[in-house]
C-alpha cells in the first residue's frame, strides 16, 4: 500500500508566460506571527532561467550570507 501521508510541498510554480517572460513563485516558509505562507517572486526571460530560479543548486556559508546582508566587504 502506498504511503499517502507524504505531502511534500512543491518547490514553486511557473505560470504561463505573461508577455514579458516567466513569473517564478517559490514557497519561502511561514510567517511566525500571522501563520500565513510566504512566497518569493522573480521574473525570468526564458523558461530555462525560470527553472534555474525555482531550483537553485547553490550552497553558501552563513558567514557569506551575513556579510552580504550587512553589506560589509
């Protein structure tokens, strides 16, 4: 019997082109105060770029993210 309890959230969606490219929508967690789902949006010119945006294959360190967030060189 198949396990029906495995309800993994999809990584995001790429709706049909809107004339200016592809709008990528990616789930970014839940707001701890409002308990609403948060989504990030980004525009891509081609479907290939949209897929890359939806499935990033990057690994960065916490130090790198802190330096980038704080704007310290």
